[in-house]
């Protein structure tokens, strides 16, 4: 790129100019001089205007300003080295990319600017006008996750954000809504502070509980119910009590949830150290400083009654995999004398297995080499919950048969499945008027987790019925919450509320 600048001569032809303080028009010229404002680059080369402007006398004797320089509307402003066109271009780059990335992009097309100057341009932009929407969606966003939260409001019809609030208090939302009496619909989740704020600030509006949040709440309650009946899931594991199995060596811990004893011993030692310091009277903060641990690590170790409570996921033997639902078949074929991994892999492919041969080989290798009997484990509660929450026609034939076996063995889970599918039909067909009957049916069964959910829904019944009936939802609001996360992280620690608000509301 050539660094030689293009110079363009511009001369004002106006007969006079108005004083910026008192507004008096003057035609008496005091002097003239040159200004060199930079313009938008052209063809990879800088563009500089050589602008001849005049200085006038102020005719008003009471005005404190004796002389003033003329400005060319739409081209220059006082004390600026950029044209208005270049200023607006850099401001648009700053809105899209923030300071550091915006400065790099500006240098790419030939304008040298610092990241702080980009942020100052954003700060100088006029305050955005806040419209009065008819349908507004409200949700929270995190300034500091787990500590500081704000509120974002979105026009659901135009899908554009209309305002940001610095907190998520009910009083702040109520004050914002009270200034806009034309709001008819408020889409929200089931957070109590949003419900209170919407009721106080817009009593004339219909509140709509978001359907995704309702389904998510039902899924969490269903998983808790399945976890309470995890013993019923053992019906899917073949009974092998009659088979002769080699006894486990006494030095092996059959109930150990870890594959790596070295890792387990390290965690046991850390758990014992933390509890010893707690018993000695040390605070969790001082323990973190002494052991160089984060607050979350100290908390997890301190809250665990025993080390075995600390391990989930990859360190557990019952970690779910694609092979889990085919392990009972492999166990039966193993007991029949077939120990060829390749042949067994070929046998389960027509049954729907989509995993690799290596998984099958590793499972059979573990059966050969482990001193303890290795058999299929019952499915995790999360897996069974997925079966219950899914449409029956989307499940594989094997999953349908296994779910049928579980439901036949456990009346409570059978009742849970009926309630979940009834709610799903009510949600997808938007039959919110059936909600009272659904709540009554739930209370008649021994499902404590669903009773808790029903009590929460009953407290917010009108909004839930509206959410299950009306077409409005908070999906567009969730999208803007994710966008706010991206904008906030672009600016690192310089994302003040005022700057973040302008980027959210003014960026295209």
C-alpha cells in the first residue's frame, strides 16, 4: 500500500457564518487559514483535504467570543482532524469490533488510530432512542457471572434490543415498563423478580412464560424422578448370579468409582488435608491461600463428606457410551462362547450400533484381563430421561424395547412418562387450557419432583397458560443474551455499562 497521501483542495463559498455561542450571523472576515482533515482512504491511499476556512468577527457585543472559525456542515467539526464521513466510518468499525480489534481493522484500510480513540468515538455517539414496543421480551445477562447481572429488553416483533438495565431488580424493570403504557405482552422466564417487576410496572400487559424454560424445568424434574428409582433400571441388566465368576481380590475396592488409583489417592490426600485444616479452625479462604487452590476447589472438597462424592463423568466406571445399550447382547454372546471382537462388532452393526470396532474390542479386552467380572451397567438416569422426553418415533427399536422394560418394571416411571408426554402434547399443540387438569393428575401420583414443579407452575399459572397458548416466546431474547456475551468479551475489562449499552443498541 502506498503511504503517499492524496490531497484535495476545498474552499468554502458561503457568504457568512453563525457564531457557535450566540448564533449571530457575521460576514466580517477576520482572517483565513488552512485545515487538513483526513478523509476516508481511497484505493489503499490516505486522503487528506486541504480546506481553506475563514475566521469571522462576532457582531454581538455581549458575546464572550470575539472571533470564530467557520465550519462546513457535514464535513468538519470543531477541533477534529477527521471529516464527518471518516468519523462515522470509524465509529461503525468500533461498534462492530470494539477498541483493539477495531484499531487493527482501521489500520488495515489505511487509518492509524489507537484502541482508546476508537472507544472515545463510541462514547461520543448520541444516546440511542428507546422505542416503545408492543411485545417486549425480558431476560438477564451476566456482567460478572454468578455475581453481577443486568437486564436486556428486546422488541419481539422487530427482534431488536430496545434497552439495557444495569441490574435485574424488580423495581428497575417496573420503572422501565411504567414509562411505556403501550406494552401489551411481556415474554419472560419464570424468575420471580421479572414476574414481580412486570406485574408492578405493566399490570395491563399479558405475561407469557417461555415454553423452552417450561420444558427444561420439566426435564430436570423428570431426571430427579428417574434418579430416585435408579434401582428399577437394573431390570435392563441380565441376572448373572447363577454364573460362576472369579472372586474379586481383597485388595481391590469393588465400589471405587475411579479407573486411576494414582489420581484417586491424590484426591483422597487433598480431601483429608482440607478437612483437617477445617477442623483446626482455618477458614476456607485461608485454606485456599495455603494450599494454592481456588475458592471453588476448596468448596467442593469441603462440602464432600467422603472422597467418593467428588467424582463424576470420565472418572466413573458407568460413563455412558454408544456401546452401553449393546453390552447385554455382548455379555450373552460372551457367555455362549463367542469371544471374537470383530465377529461381535459385525453382529451388532445391523442392530443399530454406530460406534467403532475399537470400542467393542476394548470392552472385550477388559472382560478378558480384569480380575473382576465386567458386565453391562444399568443406563444412567440421564439416558433414561432422554428416552422419556423424546418422541417415541425418534427412538431406535432397541431404545423403545429397553424403555418399555423399565416402565413395565416401575409404575412410578410409567406414570412419569405419561405426564411428560401429556405435557409435550399440550405444549406443541398450544392447549394451555388443559394445564389445570394436568396439574391435578400430577398430584395424584407419588412423584415428589413433579409435585415441586407443579407447585411452582401453580404460583405462576396465568403466565404459564399464556405461554402454552399464545405464539410468543423468549427465543429472540436468548439470542441477544449470547450476543451480549460476545460483545462483552471483545472489550475485556473495559466493557463499562454505558459502552456496552451503546454497542448492543446501536450496532447493526
